[in-house]
C-alpha cells in the first residue's frame, strides 16, 4: 500500500487536523489500515483519528481518504457525532469492564422440596 498525504489543514478552533491522503493499492484499504498509516505519520494514537470517507473510482488503483486527526479525546467528543452503533459499542465495552454478576449459590434439594410443599 502506497500512502501519500495530499493536504493537511489545521483547524485550531475545533482542535483537529483535516487530512486528505492518496492511497495506491489494488484493493480499497479498510478503515483500520488507514488509521494505522495516519497514526504513524501524524504521531497520534489511533483513537484520535476518524476516517470520514474512502473514495475509490471504479477501475482505479488509487483511493482518496478524508480523515480528521484530533488533538485530544475531549475535543473529539465535542465535535464528532455519535451514531447508534457507536453508542452500542460503548455500552458493550462498559458492560465488559464491569465485574461479572455474582451467581446465586445453588439450592440444596431439601430446600427445593420444602418450597414445593409450601
């Protein structure tokens, strides 16, 4: 994958850099591949990079990628729209971090029999 930055536009008001990248490859690159390449070039973590669009013309080996590189997590949260599937991922991540639910101890056979009699 050949990777070349076409333009870099710094937007200090929204604390981000808008990048247009030209990628040459036979296959359209995935969002993760693009994030990795931009992260290495911009010296920023992947979490601060948002790929807006990957545009590839039919029959061409070249793709044009539009991405935002934010300065901080807080500025990213301010200006990025959170979609339903992103919210769902956040909720699932929070649930995974929480401690697993405590399981109730199994009831003894005698206790079950007593409950049935009552």
